[in-house]
């Protein structure tokens, strides 16, 4: 079955219908440390991917809806950039695996983490206090279908 576990994704971040998955691998002399590193790396990949995705959607929606949408407001942009901590609170580890590295005294670990989209969208809304209307405009925009 090769180097990677069967559940390991083809891409670093995979967006399914209702869930976003992220994958990472790490090497360490200690098997537990290798797993922790892979999980942390996968969480980081997930968080930055979601931030990037939301920023791209915001830009696309702003271009389509114009400045009266509020999507170009600096305060909203700033608030939206802080949502990565929401992701970190909501992410869960779904799979891990460890393999010994042939010929070396070390371990290679693999991790899969996920976050549910609906719950994430709700939590982001809660975090964006004072920007509810703008967030709803974003969520209801054509661009948001890409999320």
C-alpha cells in the first residue's frame, strides 16, 4: 500500500460537501512527538487554507456587489482575518498513523484533521460581532458557493 495510509488525502486540504479535511506528515525520533507535529501541521494548513479561501471569496463578492455591501470595510476585513482561532477551536483529529522510517531511528507520522462547514460558519458569525449584516451578505453571495 506504499508509504501513505489509505485515508491520507491526495491534496493538503480537501473540501467535501459539509466538511473540510487537511493532511500533514512529520518525522521525529519519538513516535508520539511525530504524531503531535503532524496534527499541528495539518491544523495549521487547515486554518490558513480557510483564511485564504474566505479572503478570496470576500474579494470576489466585493467585486460583484460593490462597496455598499460593506465587504471592503477595513474593520470587517480585520475581523475576518482573526477567524483562524475559531478554526483552531473547532478542528478535530480524525486519523493518525505512524510508520518507522526504514534504516533510520525515526518515525514518520500522518494526520488527518477536519472541521464541519456549517458549525464553522456559525462560529465565525458569532466571532464577527457587529459585522453580522456584512457576514450574512458574504454567506449569501454567489462567491460563497465556493466555500
